[in-house]
C-alpha cells in the first residue's frame, strides 16, 4: 500500500519538483553505496525501494513531457 501512496504523491508533483526529488534520491543511493562499501549499512532493503522510486519518477517525468508535447 505504501508504494501506491507514494506513486500518487509523485504524480501530483510538477516537473521541477520531480527533477529535484530524483536528484535527492540519487544522492541517497550514493550515500547508501558508500555506507555499504564501508560496512556501515544495516538496511539493505533501501536500495530496492530507492531505485524503484527513481524509476517511478522517471516514468512520470517522461509521461508528463510526452503529454506536453502532444498538447502543444
């Protein structure tokens, strides 16, 4: 259920907010990789959730840009 809620929240964002959120999630993913390399990471499940959120945001971003292109 949480994933569908976050997806609904993502769909409400505009393109600038989506870009900002993607950058933040990629930074978080980098930090997780760094923690994993230094053996400080305990929550390995976060890799999957963050990567999934990035993919969802990219999909929403592309669909928004495609709808803007067709409406113009």
